[in-house]
């Protein structure tokens, strides 16, 4: 799909020159901005529409000044309007209605997760553990069926109905088996009144677990933790990208920046020459 979109970028530049009469400099500005964006945005096909998820690109350019950001995003919007006029159904996600992130997503430390789990009941513990050890989205956890769980693997239905297989730790599989035996779910792993437990209910469980240790934690932060722990342990970024269900490794690269930021923070907190009291 990205190759097709990139070909359309060249057609768009010809349109700007031949139909709109833009100057060479203006065309180059549009072309450079769109080409850069296509290296980062996620492109998904869903229900006959092509979704451009701009968030990875917005994170990439978030440190630039607001005027530059505005110009780059404006080029993408003009390009998407051109594609729509040519019959392609383009939908922009994470566009102007979403504030550009100024900080990287914050994972929860392994220490805090273990501490929170020590106070959790069976269901609470399994909800948190699955998000942390499988890197699931909350929507994926909601839809997780008994038939998706096998020895050593969990099959996940992700965005765009894309399936992926994620390895599962033996002790987590044992916890699942125990939970199933004690709760007897019929179709979905987490159920209420024979229907899948809602995302809101799952979010409430997570909030309650971490509130006991005075932390506010979202489901997505546990997914961040999963990705960051793998990358910090030198897992190949291509493997992590596949495990997370990212359509582009550019999204996964966000976590490599996060890992570097954490390493720098740990260095500043640990090295004897860092800090105002180091000379004492």
C-alpha cells in the first residue's frame, strides 16, 4: 500500500505543477513533507477506507516549532484531499483534533507492576499480567477468546482484523488455566453475563489495581512497558514490531527513543559526577 501511495505522491506533485501552477520551491516543500511523513505514518485499510494514522509522524516532528509542524501537516492534508478527489477514501487519524505529544509515552516500571500484582485478586492479576506480558491493546484483551489460547501461544485479532501469534509464558498460561477452571467462561476469557467484559470494566480493574499503590495507570502504559522492556533487553525491533501488531516499524521506533531517554535518566541518577552533591 505504501508503494502505491508513494506513486500517488509523484502524481500529486505533477498536479501541483501542471494544474495548480505552483512554483518549483513550493512543490519541493510539499514533496519533501509528504515523503518524510510516509516514512512514519501507519497506513491501514479498514471497511473500504484507507486510514493515515499521523501519530507516529507527529511524535517525530513534535520538537519542531509550531509553524513548521503546521506546514508539514498542511501538506499531508492537501495530499489526502487530492487522493480523495481521485477516488481513494482517505481518512486522517490523529489529525488537528489531537494535540501533538510533547513527551514520550511513560511505561510503568517492572518493580511497580510486581508490587501492584502482590495485592491483586485472581482476575485483577490476570488482566494486568496479560497486558504486560503480551503487549495487548485493551480492545484486543476484550475480544480474547478461549479458542485463541493454546500451549505456548495466544492468537490475537488486532487492528484491521490482522491476526498475530504472541508467545505466552508458562506461568501465565498456568494462571489462565486456573482462572478458566475457577470461573468457567464460555466464549471470551473475561466475561460477564455470558458476554465479553467491556473495555470500561477492564480499565476500571487496572485503575483499581494500581490505585492501591498510589499510581494512575492506563492499559496502554502496560503495553508501553512490554515494548520498552523487550527493546531494553536488545530484542530486535522487527520482532517487537510484529509482536505489537504495528503495520510500520516507525511506530515501534518511538519506544527505542523512550528506552534511550530512560537510560539517560538512570545515568543521571546513578553516576557519582551527576548531581549537585557529587563533590561532597
